[in-house]
C-alpha cells in the first residue's frame, strides 16, 4: 500500500506568495525564464532555473548553476520569504481552469514505494535529466518542486478534502494564464492521521501523472542518503519526497500533437495516396478540424485539414499499448511513410501540447517550418493506469496534463 508522509513545509507568507510562486522549471527555456524574472528577485525561478542569474551560455549542468540555486533558496529563507511550518502538516492544492477545479493532497511520497513499484510509472526517463534533478536536490537539500501523482478515487479522502476546502484558503490567486490556485493547510491531527491511514491501508498504488524525472531523481537521492548513512533508521526526511496526489477522476489529459519537417521525399499527393491504405481520408477544408474520438486523427497539409480514421486491423483494442493513437500514428505513418522511428532522437519531428490549440499546428505548417501536422485524440486516465498496472511504458510524448503545478507554494527539506 502507498505511504503518505506529513512534513514541516517551508512556505511563503500570504503577502509574498504572488511574488514567489512560479511556473515549473521544465515548461520554459532559459531565455523565457530570464524574461519572466525581470523585476522580480523573489520568483522561485531563481531557485529552479538559477541560470537566470548567471551569464548567458553557461552550461545548465555546471556546478555554478546548482550552487546558485542553493544560494538563492537560502537567501529566500534568510530574508523570511520562506518560513518553516511549526508542525508536520498535509495540504490541499486546488487548481481551477476552464471552470473546473481539481483538488490534490500535498504530502510526501515514500522513496521505498518508488523502488518497490507501489508508485507506478508510464514513461521512460533519460539519465541526463535524472542526474540534473538529482544534482539540484543534492546541492539545495530540498525537494523544491512537487511531482504530480494520481490515485484511485476514494470517498473517505474526498470527504476530508471537502471539509478542508470549505474553510478559508491560505493562498488564493489567479495567474496570467487564467488558472486559479488555491491552497489550504490540513492542520487537524485527526484528519492528517485519517488520510495517512487510508493511504496505508486502502490505496494500493499511486501513479506518476507528470514529473517522471523529478520522481526518479528524488527517489535515487533518497536511496543514496540511505546507503551513506550508517545510522539509517527509515524515518529520516530523505526517505520521502514532495508530491501532490489527485484523485484520478478529476484529472484531464489533453492532446499531445505532432508536427513533421518533411514528407520523406513524397509529394503531398503521393503522401495522401499512401495514407489511404491505413486510413479513411476525408478532406475537411480550411476550418480547424479536431479529432472526434479514439482512432480518429486530424491532419493539416498544404493549407487544408483532413480527417484520418484508422481502418480496422491497424490497431488492437485488447492491447493497452496497441490501442493508443500515438502507436497507430507511429506504426502506420511516422515509421513506414516518413522513416521517423525514434521519437526521442529524431530532429524531423516536434511535439505540441494541446493547450496551445490546433491553430498552433497550422501556424507552424503555414510558416514553412513544418510540412504537416497531426492532432490526436487524448488518452484517458484509465488507459494510463492500465498501462502502468501492466508494467508497460507509453510511447514518448503521449500525455499532457494541464494545469501545471505552480512551484514555490511549499517545499520539503531532506533534513
């Protein structure tokens, strides 16, 4: 069963949260981060993307970058922008987007659960990205950003969360993207104990929704600390890492789309003809066409939108991976027609989160940057959990979760 650990969080005061809270490190590049921190020395980007305070062109993996992150975090603590809570707490983090609010329980997951596969994964991780986040944790000695987990719905947990959010929120603000962020403290010891007991007795697995590299990094650093501590007991803070746990039914995965640079030597007419073998192709015109259901795709080519419906036999709905539309597109189009076989390494393909809208796909094709674009029907949480439960790995760039967790609302010390 899954462990959930209450902890003494370090948090900004109510009067400072708008100055401190930032977008997570992996949704903007260094140049974008430098712009975003202008005029705001308190932004948490100074901690999670500390290269913004160093000369342009510096290696993101240099010791200077990690040391600067530590320096900036310690400065925020020393100047009172982060203060440690007096007791071990859990928290509720609510996010409102498009009129819908999802509520996650903020607590620490267990390193042991990651190592023993109680925490289920659905993506491969890259060693270089793992090492980057590991170094950030090693040097700062904090889990500076939470990971995004899902758990099977549980009415007992729902009841406690509903009671908590009926009270006054500690933080309540809206960011420039229109997303509302709401944060409550769970300070009642009985509520904390009940939540911990429900996880320990009734939540068999939790699932990494977003943040596989941060999850792996936090677990591996915890494992290192265990090995290097001859007096290890198992209750030290390094045995746990920061996570926000959402009930699966509240989460929505949005589409994660593809744009390709060329048609692999085929003319547009030849490409359309080749597509007929695996798809029923229907011309839709110049108005944006959005996929209507599973195994239906939209394609933008030479100023025109097309509907592509996969023919029977091109997918296997009894196979958790074979039924995914990312698999169908790879096996029927990207591989055989375009010779794009390694989505992680190919320079001829790029990926566009659905939050940008399908107009972003047509824009990139119309600009001449790309030759064609494909929009996919999003996968479901059930598909994600089935794949994770079966020990399978999703193809690259399959899921896109929105809204993203804000960084700097609460952080977790490894001491």
